[in-house]
C-alpha cells in the first residue's frame, strides 16, 4: 500500500512547478521581518487585504516567506513561546542555496548569529552547510547543495536495485 513505487506516468503528470512559500508562526512579526530582511535579504511585499490578522509576507529568490503572529489567529488558539532549541542539523529546516558560503559565514559572524557548520560529501563532491535559527527557533540552512547531483532512484522493476538502496528501503522495493 504505502510502500509501493509510484507509477512514473502519474508522478510525471503532477502539475507542480516549484516551492511557492513557507509559513512560520512568530512571537513577533516585526522581529522576524527584520531577521529575514537583514540576514537573508528578503524583501517585504504586500499581503492580500482579505488577511485580517497580524502577519507579513516577504519574497526573494523565487520564493516567499509568510509570517503569522502567534496567538492572533482566527480561532483564538495561542501557541506558547518556548526557549530556542539547540541547533540540530537533523531537525526540520528550510534550506537556501548559496553561491558564496564564505561570505554567508562572515555575514552571520558579523551579525553575531550562532550557527553550526557541517559538511556532506559523496566521493569527491563536498557540500558546505550552515545551520541557524530565526528569532522563533525555526531552523534555517544555507548551503551549496547544488554541488551534489540529483540522481533519481528508479525503483520499479530495476534489476539489482535493492543492492543500491539503503538497507531501510530495500524491504519496500517490491512491496
């Protein structure tokens, strides 16, 4: 059921184009707007007038960030604030492709932002990663991930494929 390989014809017909935006709830929309503008270079844009709650939209690099004030939503649900978690590169995060990692690292240092540096490699290919938090603890990654080629794993009836997959995926190859 859930472990079956998708039909390539169906997967090819999904009419998605790209990531449009990510949305984050904030304890302070103003502080978050300042963070995304100063640290990542996003620009504040107009929101639709029908959105009658505190928030902000930012846009740059072909994608948007929608910020929503915590506790200010329509059903009155309030999400308690929490201390910033430890920076954990294995946690949920949004990743931005970066053309000059040294400049970004210097920028974060100049802004006195705490960050974690990681490297990922595959053979001779190396990817540099910087992980840090926005003011509400949302994890941000900046990387040169496009160094890694995207190599699709073709699962349906490929002889020898189970040997190429990580062990956790091998049992799911043929249902």
